[in-house]
């Protein structure tokens, strides 16, 4: 099974994100269009080798059964929405998610136009966002993002379903965060560092014993009952306009459980009342759960 390259791709300079709903009565047409996606990814990769293009299409949990009624990824379910007073991570379902990444903005844009042409008349564009590399892979809060991501072959081990009919696929969660930067920038650098549990300028991790129980890296470093690390592969990138900015957060994993546990740990207070203080400085505006099937699944229209 060939996984879509966008799942495990190394960081790029540019991204374009498209979120669609499928128009009533057009599901069969979308399955036909999606069957052409692997060839599209390949032609963009080969035509613009220097751009390191990678594509990814993922199917929303609500849309899956209408597109591929014969089989469903066993763990595909709704986005695990969170609500704790003002701190919310809502569910805003979408039928299709495209992540189009390249080191050239023009190539990412060509990919956008190709996807729009492929789906013309079958879908409604619900949201689009352009992502970009900020400095040395920093989030707009000024901290390097992605350091503890799995590296090399471990990326596939964490992100891809290993066996069965859905091998090579990935459970994908997408959230658009909008930062409260004015509030964040009022904090002393030391306090910002405590929010993450890492230093800002040189990106050094705090010793575990030195991390606050509310630190983002503390609350997202989780172990399962057997003591194994619950990992995800993050493919997030910053976005911004003149007035607002934030992060398109993207998690790819061979199970939706790890992201779900992490999000709960960020939002829900533990027995001591601790939660992730990063959630005081950024607001999730969208949240949706998808499955990104292997290319073989897409080209065979689910007939594997
Ligand atoms: C606006 C939202 C977010 C921002 C700005 C952000 C930023 C960061 C930064 C700067 C780091 C430290 C460096 C690194 O290892 O990447 C980090 C680590 C991490 N984040 Fe986030 N993050 C956000 C949301 C999330 C969410 C929603 C999850 C999962 C539900 C998550 C999971 C993780 C994990 C697993 C780590 C690595 C922890 C470790 O092993 O040290 N993050 N994040």
C-alpha cells in the first residue's frame, strides 16, 4: 500500500489547506474524482522536483459512509470536542480536507487550482487557509514547533495504520487555532517558557521535574496503561493575516486515541485542577476528524 506523501512529509515552506463539504447527490462523482488524486500528486511531484510537493486528502467521519459504504476504518469517529468554560475546542465537521505543501508558493497554488478543477460542481469550499514557515519552524508565539515529532522511519510507524484493509492510511485531526497574541506578548519570556516547558531562544527542554504540571509539553507527553508513549505526528503550520494569526494544527496517527487523550489532557482539569495553560492564549475555531486512505484505496474507489 502506498501512503499519501503528505502524511509523513518533512516540513516545507508553504502550505494551502482546503476544507470542503460535498454537495447533495454528488458523492459518486467525488469518489471518481478522488480516484484521480494519486496521479495528480505524482504529476505535481515529478513536474516540480525542486518544490518537494506533497499532497494529502482526508475524508471526514460523517462523509465516509456515503463515499465508501462497504468498509469503514474501525476507529473513525467524531472529533473529541472540549468545553471548559471559556476554553473550548469545538467540533466543526467537514467532508474533505486537503493539505497541499511545497517549498514554492506557486506550486502549492497550482495544486490548489488543480484540486478546485477536479472537484468543480461537486463540492462547496467551506474554509481555506495558507500556512507558511515562520523563522526556524516557529509557531507565531515564537517557540520552535515540531521538535519532539517522530523522526525518520518512526514517522511512518506512528502515523500509518500498519495492517489490514486500511494499511497505509492515517487518522487525521485538524484544528484552526487563533492566537491571543496581545495577551501572550504581555507575559515575561520566563513565564512563556513555563507555559511550554522549553526555552524560547534556543529551544531547550526543561528537565521533567522542572516542568510545571500545566506545561504544554507535560500535558501532551502521555503514556498508555502498558507504559508506552502515546505519540502523534504533528504537521502543523502557522497562518496569519494582517490582523489575526494562529496555527493550523494537524495530527496524523495510526489511531485517533492518542490525539483524543492529549486534547482531553490539555482542556480538562486533572485532580489537582491543572490544565494546559497554552489554552489560555489561543482559541480553537475549528476541529474535525478525518481518515486519509492509502493511494491504492483512492484509485481503486475503495474496492481493495
Ligand atoms: C495552538 C496550538 C498549539 C501550539 C502553538 C503548539 C505548540 C507546541 C510547541 C511549541 C511544542 C514544543 C516543541 C515540540 O516538540 O514540538 C509542542 C509540543 C507538543 N505538542 Fe503542541 N501545540 C499546539 C497544540 C497541540 C495539540 C492540540 C496537541 C495534541 C492534542 C499537541 C501536541 C503536542 C505534543 C505531543 C508535543 C510534544 C510533547 C513532548 O513530547 O515534549 N499540541 N507544541
